[in-house]
C-alpha cells in the first residue's frame, strides 16, 4: 500500500491502485515489489510536481513608509516575503537599504536551500532504492528533510514517506491536492506503460 496524507479524488487513487494490482496479477510481481514500484513512480512524479524557488526572494517597496523619510544611516524600509516555520505561513521581513536595487541584493533575500523541496522526494526514492541517483544544487541542510518507513509483508506490506519540510505544500505546483492528483495520474500512466511494454515483450 502507498499511503499519502494529502487527499486525492477516489477515481485517481483507484486507478493508481489498479495498476499495482496488475503488477501482481499480470506480471507475477510480489505485493512488496508492486508497492515499491508504485512508490518509486509516485516519488518521481512528485519530484516533477515540485517547484524550485528563485535564487532570491522578491523585495518590494513598503508603501506605508514615507518615501522621503530615511533612518540615521540614510536607508529606507523595504519588505520581503519569507516563510515562517513557527506559523507555517509567509510573513513580511523588513530590509533596510538606500534603494530598492540595493535591497534586492541584500543577503537576506538569498534563498540558500533552493531546490530542496524537489530534491527531498528524490532522496526518499534513493533511500528506498539506493541505485537511484539524485542531483541537488545548493547548500544541503543539517536536518533530515524526510523519513521513510517500510513495514509488514505480503498484502499487508506498506511504505510510508514523510516529507518533513514545513513549506512543501507551498512548493507543490497548483497546491497540495492538485499536485498530488497530477503526480498520481502521472505515476499511474508510468506503471501502465511499463506493464504494457513488459506484456508485449519490449522490456524485461
């Protein structure tokens, strides 16, 4: 069983499970192998469905700040949206600089872990399948960003993947449910194509 905490429509989930059933009934795979193949296809699709943040966060003029007013150093106040891990939402952070152009170049605006959300799904796949190589550009975090659990056997075998990134929902294209549904449909198509090719003898 592949378990997801984000809700998808029943038809999409049923179609996905039907292809894993075909792996067992038509290709003779064990339930464990079918579940692993389904998990791998879904993780790869989720990787595709996850956005990469820009190199820098957007900085804008603070319209409530009096344009002609500056602090003692001659700086003006600008605002930048940044994810707040405590609240789970984005918040405005102040940046003080002589001009908007210089505020945009502030070190505060640099996204240090861009691509982490996309890479996290690939790392989970690599944990399940060590042969899966995943590239990642940027600075790696110290904390673990995912957890993978495998338990049970036969029809009771299951894989649970927990993405620990606070902002992963914001990183998914189109929102959590839409991205999960799209990823699951893509994974379903991947499994279907693989099964059909194997049945026709085109791949082993």
